[in-house]
């Protein structure tokens, strides 16, 4: 069985994290990367970053009381 990379829409990731800057901080990348993705009309987060976003947002949801302010 093949593993399928998560398909997380870029717009949804930005909305969920609050802003492009917040998403960049969450993924530990430069804000320019997010801008470049938007300018290149990427529809989804690149797979490596999608896995990281999925893992970090799941962690924040599970530990919501301990991690307030990271993900809205």
C-alpha cells in the first residue's frame, strides 16, 4: 500500500495559523518562502511542510490548554 502525502491547501494553512508570518514561524521557515509559494500559485503546501503542519497542528489541538496562541 502506498503512502499518500497530505494535501493541505495553502490558503487553509494560512487561515488556520492566522497569517503568513505565523505559518512561517510554525513551520520554522522564512516568510519569503510563503510569499514565493503564493506567487507561484501553489495550491497545496509542499509535502515536507504539509507533514510538519499536520503534526504540529494535531499536537496543538491535543494539548490546546498548554499551547494557547500557537494555533487559533
